[in-house]
C-alpha cells in the first residue's frame, strides 16, 4: 500500500521498501527532507521548489512524523535515509548497474569507495556551490556520458536537493537521483554511529547531537519552527 501526503505542495510517499524499489525502477528524483530542512521551507525557495518537483519524497524526519500524528491526526511511518541506503546498498552489491556518487570532499570520497566496494562505481567531488544558484556543467556532462542508473548525492541538506533537481531538469536521460546526504557516513563511521535500533526509536538526532553538539544542536533547535509550519498549513491524505 502507498499513502500520499500533500504538504505545501510537496507530495510525500508513505510505504515500504518493496514499493519504493518499484518506484525507483522508473527513475526520478528521490529526496528525504530532514526536520531542520523542512523548518526552512518558507525561507529557502529553491529548496522548496526542488522538493515540490521531486518524484519520491520520503519521511526521513521522525519529528515531522510525530507532528503530523499529534497536530493533524495523520499517521505515517518514518523511512529514513539510513534505512533507504541500508536496503539499496544490499541491492547494488548484487547488481551490475552503474553507480555515480557525488561526495563533499576527497577524504569522504575515498572512504565511501572503500566501504561500498562496488566495481561499477564512479565518483565526483562537488565544488562549493552558490546558495543563490546551483549549476554544474562539468558534473552534468560526466553523468550524461557515463549514464549511471543511480546518482547518489552525499551533500548537505538544502544543497543536494537543489542540485538533484538541476540534474533532473538537464540530464538527457532519467536515472535515479537520490539525495541521501550524510546517510552513507553512518555506515562508514564518518559520522555518528546510528544503528537500526536507534533509527527505529527516532533517536538519530540525539546521537548526532551527542557526537557533535556544536554542529547539530543549533541545527536541531532551528527545527522547532516546523511545529508552527505544520500547525498553520493544510495537510492532505490521498
């Protein structure tokens, strides 16, 4: 069963991995907006447009799921970037399909390559993109030439979604573009040690704060704004 939730013209999908896998086979842009990301939705127009034009929007934020339950009486299941990559990596290791990673720096690029250990893997180190306009002709040409089935963007929120939408608009074919951000870092141990147990309990945010409070505490405090955004806007179930 697939449940669709419309929030600010962003069409969220509530379903299991088996159904998500079928949707992935069609190609398109996949995003997993975080609580802090959604809390910036009224200020970051490019981010909002990217989410509104994504093909699959999953409930990565447990906080958002809780707000929908208690403020709108709408029950949805969290499907995190961690859970998506956990399942997807297992499938990719069995597959011969081409994969293309967009990484934030050389060090993480090497770590990701070693962890995945997949033959049909190519990588690209992203430059520092402007917040006002994200374009990357070099990246576009590389993907068009190599034609990977999966393009996985491992960049920060509010940037990766806009880059993903740019690729969706300008590529000459339709790969699966996944904006999974730091999720791969949970597996490589580059970031906080998230596990299935922690993910199921919606406690990933707490572990990240404990792991790096200077970075994540301010970020998650900003997500409080999402409460008022959900409270003041209509949410539709389809």
